[in-house]
């Protein structure tokens, strides 16, 4: 079914719930966000999401839910896909929460599609569809923030893998001897080294702001920009790990473009220079040398635009039921 109406789009993360309404071409008509109530129970969190969705529908002047042509949603993983039972690591209130079913029951009229996928996958779809990966057939979209996530598009189609989890670049091993423990339980994963909290923890061990428990990746980037040596070294360490992981992914998948978004990607050259250096050092084959790692183009809207792509460009981005 390919109905022409607007799409309700949602992006659920550990720090914010974002939602909007898009045209089928991907343009956001309106969007809004509220903080994620992390200590709340599951039903209160659902209520907050429901209110946010009602508000954006009102602003977009969608008075009748029957006008919508679909609902697309990105959510932090892990999840049971495509069933949309979500258990986001950063949202303890939701464990096996039936997000897809709840959205369908409350907002879907007349059998319109409701589709839920990993938030990093939606970001990758958005960047491929309407962002920095537009026009390229082989793209790895990455998010570097509290975690390191990704989504893989090969030959113009999103790759889901056996369980919807393909593209988990954060758990590609970049340095098994480094000893950095990852939240997944592994050692030497990219995420264990390059996620924001791992970076700040490493920098603090080296003597950067040692007595401040609630420092963030943003503080670290800010200090690095001011010339703080340890903060700069932390970003170099992360950039190098990212470059190695991207090189491996490129050699495996023959990638063309790797758009990188998320809070930490805002650090600019302090992160991207060591990243490009490591990427060049580990892509020696002619085909792999062509890859470009670039800042994401859609910024904070990539996830919402990609959630819309699950509906409007389903032939490319949705293989679930
Ligand atoms: Zn891991």
C-alpha cells in the first residue's frame, strides 16, 4: 500500500524522545522533543511519548489520524526485530516493551504500516536517503555518542542480517590487547574505546578533571578545542579506533561513504584528523582507498528522516513483515 499522506516519525533515545511529521519526500513539516524520563516506569514513559506525538500531529495540522500514510520509529537497541519489542540499554523502564504494537493500537488507522527499527539504522537510512550518503550505493552510517552504532546500506538497500542487527560497527574489535571493557561484555570493541563515557573515563585516568564525576563528551571536546593535551589525546585515541573500524568495514563491504553523526562527531578536526589518518593507514587496496568518511549532513534530524524512509522508501529500507 502506498498512500500519499504524511508520515508520523519518532526517534527514541536514552536522553530524548523526538518526534515529527514528514512529507513522503522526507521533508520535516514539524518536529519536537522532550527529555526521556529515565527513572520513570514504562507506562509513564509511554504516556510522555503519546503526548509528544499528539502535540506534533496537532502542530502539523493532522486532525484525523486517517490522513497518515504510515508510522516510522527508530529506538535504541536491543530489540526483537521486526516485532518491535524493545529493551533499550539506556531506558531500563522498557524491557520487551511492545512499542510497535502500542503505536499501531493508538495511532494507526486503516491498516497503515507501523515500522520500528534500531535508531542507528534509521540514522543511516536517513543519511543515505537524504543526507551525506545520497547518490552513493554503498554506505555505512555511524552514530558516535553515548554508544557507537551503525547501519549498513549495500547496493542501495539496507542490510538487516539474520535478526535485524547487521551494521553493529560498535562491536567490531579494534584492539583486543588494549583491555578496554565494552558494555557488551567484550574486550577491545570500538564502542568500548570510542563511546563518550569511555573517552571521558580514559581522560580522567590520565589526569583530566580527575575529581568531576559528571563530565561529558562535550566537556572533553570543549577542553580539547582549548588546547588541553589530555583531552586532545583522548579524541586522537577515539579517532584512531574509528578509523581502524571503518577501514575494516570498507575492506569487507567495499563502501563508498561513511557519514558520521552523534554528539562526539561535533568535535570536528580533533576527531576526524586522526580518524582519516588511521583510515588511510589501513585501506591499502585501490578500491578501499576511495572511501570517504564525512560528517553526517542531517544532524539531529537524521533519525527522524530515516524513520520516514522505513515507510516512504520501504523497497530500499524495510524487509520486515
Ligand atoms: Zn562490544
